[in-house]
C-alpha cells in the first residue's frame, strides 16, 4: 500500500511540483526523482534483504518501515530539488527493503493451504495505496480545500502518518519461528508457536498432533558464494523462471502505469487535473484480481495459475493495443480495457513475488526475493517508462502499441516458462518446496 501511495502521489503531483508556488521543478527533475526512487528501491532491497536473513524478519520490517516514514515525512518539508531528490531516494530505499522482509514473513507465518491467496492479497494491496494516493491528490489539491501550494506537502505528511499507524500495528506481528530455529533460538520459536496455537485452540478447538519434524542447521548464515551456488547451480531452473516472471511483470506494469497519464492526455485530450480520476477503475481491476483469483493458486495450483494469468494478461494487452491502433476506444473505454487487463496482470505480478519467496531455502529467502525484485524493478522500472515515453512522443498510435506488444510478448514467454519449469508449491510446507541449506539436497537444477 505504501509503495502504491508513493508512486501515485508523485505521478499525480507532477504538474503541481513544477509550479512556482511549490518547488518549481522541471519535467527532467521530476523524471530524475522517479529514477532515484527506483534506484533507492533496488539498493534498499539488496541491502536490507541480506540483513533480513542475518538479523530477522521482524527487526527488519520494523526498520524498513521506519526508514520509509522518516524519508516521506522529510519530503513534506522539502525546500528545493536537492532535498526532494534525496528524500525520494530514501523513500525508495525503505520500500525496497520492505518487499524482502515482508514477503519472507508472510510465507513463514501463513499456513501452507492458504499461503498463495494471502501472499497475492497482500502484494495486490499496492493498488489500495494507489487509489488512496489519487484520492488524496484530488481532494487536497482542490483550491477550496488546501490548494496546490500546501496540498502537495500534506499529501506526503499523511503518508508518514499512515506509516506511523502501521508501525504501531506491526509490532504485534511475531518473529518467524523458522528463522528463530535456524539461528539457534528454539526456546523463542517454541514460545511464538505456543502463543499462536493457544489462540487457535481457544477459537477453534484442539489441534491435530504434529506428524513431521524438520531439522535446521543453526549457526552462521550462508555466504554470498553459497547463495550464488544455490541460485545458479542447485536451483538454476527455478532462478530462470523467477527472473522471467519478475522482469516481465515489471516491464508490463511500468510500461502502462508510468505513462497512462501521457496516453490519456495526448491521445484522448484528458485535462491534467482530471487524469487522477482514471486511476480508480484501473486500481479496482488491480485490487480485485489477486483477491478473486488468489484462492485458485492454492486449489488449481501454482504452475497452472501463474502460466494462465501471465498468458491471458499478455493476450489481453495485445487485443487492447489492436483496438487502440484501430481507434475504437475513447478515454473511458481505454481505462476500462486497462482495468480488465490488469485484473489478470495484478494476480500475475503478485504471483511472481509469491514464487520467489517460497521456492528458495529459508536461510537465503529474503536475499533471493531482494535479488529478483532488484533485477526486475531495475530493468522494468528503468527501460519501460523511458521506451514508452519516447514512443508516445512520436504521436503514433502504432508506435505506442508496439511498446505494449513488447510487454505482452514478455508476459507470454514468462507464462510458458512457468508452465514448463514452475514448481507445484501449493499446499506444501516450505521445507518440502526447498529444504534447509544445511541438509544439502542434490544439485539437479530443478
């Protein structure tokens, strides 16, 4: 939600930040601040991902949220571009770390039978934040409320307040018992599990007895060389699938989301102050996709559903591009088409995060998430907006559709790889999907 809030706020506030009564930024400076946010997210994921495996899920998801909160609070008081740019980098740095810490915690605390739908729902909440960001900008920038000069600062200030509330709630999320066991702290792990079991027994009655055990090699975490061996040799097919999924969804999303305002204004004549309205149907499709399709990832299965959502999203965008070139759409129908496309694509993108968070061993889970997030975000977050921006500048519908076609093709290829080499991880213990590194399973590449 926080990521969606930040990305949408800057997109919605772009014109306001160029005004003389705000920061007087140029279009180039606004674009550069977006790149700094993405760069911060990439570096933050890698930095905090490694620390999450070493120091614990809870400690790091509190730390990364605090970094985000301080940076976005400071953004509200930015007097010039330099301050604003540093704050945008810091905000991204915290958000990038969030992805590694939170996705690790989700998978290690949620029962196997529900892990898919819960992970998709939480990652899909990006779009609740996006809708909130659009609503804040529409209301607070209204001259009858606060107006542009003050409203943009309050938007960022409310983001920090929102983060503070989440920080208070998040303190009650326990540390991962799996992480505690792997770091030689079995008594603390038992305390966490006993408390969870007590709450369940009070609500639902006695639990069935445990039927299996898993041994963890407590001690030092894996070296970077050991992590590389797992990614490149032991689980090379999984790494290929994870890389394809993350890069494809990042390109696909950024190609549309970071340029949808340009398409609406240049090709459909939508006024700048009305563009934010069109994000609501877009966000609705993105929120409903993971919530409604998420349960199927636990019942129909990971491999089939990942392949289906990726392939269908690619086909849906290709059809939308065809209608766009043919001139069959207006601003409203274009927004509705995007809503339908991203009903599927949001579930697909969320499933990419689910995949990278459950198919690698516990000892390197957060770093694996960080690596694939960083590569996907770095490629998609940098290449897609620049490429689509240049294509939109040509004024040619066919050129823009070609850019969308590249994204659609990437999704089709990623879906095919997932179907061929994906892992059937549904309703399985994480240890059955990828055993602890201390057990050294055979290197078969799967």
